[in-house]
């Protein structure tokens, strides 16, 4: 059996932000425990969030344990993992640029989340439906095309296939997840928007069919998008 080196902590029922880390670990072929999905795993995760563990205190999942290190914030976790597994080119320029793009994807993820929770994360969607409709309309008209257009422009300035360098990086894996999530949440809007971002659409499809991810994507380890997560499909919010 492979030696367990990493422990990923994330909510067990949703792909959420944990999926960006999972994709990197899976693509790298790294051995890891998906702790909160194990029996009694939530107890372990809660203990760490409550400060009953050693190492840095995380504010929220996802976080990763590697030996004595506890690392939180998705982009931070990824920039720790990537150089160890060949998921980013070695130069400073490439690594910093990868982190810049990852943080931009994180902004897009937060805005996608806010389409269904524009007032408060602690309230139910049903309690903020009206505001959600307004927010989603603006997201689809203004923000979605701006973010997707930016990523398309980055692809156009590079080799056309990869966001950073000339090999698949963790940023490509995350872009795959974000575009997939947006397609799930906003199928109509994305059908239209995708026509203007052909390189990004191809990148998504290429990552999905990458042999290094095939077994994972077909496995129960891959959690389907659903209405508890960040990318939710509410037909009334789609264009
Ligand atoms: N900026 C953080 C955001 C972390 C975050 O918002 N995690 C969510 C789940 S995806 C959470 O559990 N939040 C609890 C909270 O904010 O109180 C990251 O990128 O990792």
C-alpha cells in the first residue's frame, strides 16, 4: 500500500474548494488521506479547526497536513504542493504568475458563490432569492465574460493550451474545475459565453480527458457538483 504523505481536510459532501487540492494531488499521483470523508473524520477536522491540534490554526477548510505543517488557503496549499510534484515550472516568474492566476480563479469562485448567497453565507438561499437573482444577472452579464475573457487572453499570450508555461500546471487543473462548475451552474449562460473563449473551453476538455485524471474522475472519490456547494444549479439564476 502507498505510504500516506498528505492529509486533506475538507467538507465531505461537496467538491467546493477542496476539489482544487484534490485535483492536484490526484494528477500528481500523490498518496493522501481525504480525512473528513473517512469514518469519524469530521471529528478530526473539527478538532483541528477548534485549535485542538498542533501547527498553524486554519480559519476554514480546505487545509492540508504534511508532517508537522498545517497549510490553509487553497492557493497557498497549491503553491506548496506544485513545485514538489512538477505541477508548475521552476522559475520565480512562472511560480508567481501561477499564484496570481490561482488567486484570480479564487476571486471568480467567490463571485460565483455569491450569486446564490449575495446577502449572507449564513442564510439559506431561499432567504435571499430576490437578491440572488439580481446578483446572478450582473454576474452573467458583466463579471463572467470579464473573468473568462481574461483567461482566454492569457492563453492567447502563451502557447494557446496552457495558462502557465507549456505543460499542464495546477492552474490548468483549477481552470478545468472552475469552467466545469460554471457550466453546471449556468448552462445557458456558459453555452453563449464559451463561444467567445474557445481556447479556455478546449483546455477544460483536454484536462477532462487527460489519462492522468481518468481513473480519478470515474471514481467515487470525485464528488459531483450539487446544490450544497459553490457551483449550484438554480435554473432561475441562469440566463
Ligand atoms: N480563501 C479561502 C476560503 C475558505 C473557505 O471559504 N472555505 C469554506 C468552504 S469552501 C468554509 O468552510 N468557510 C467557513 C467560513 O468561512 O466560516 C480559501 O481559498 O481556501
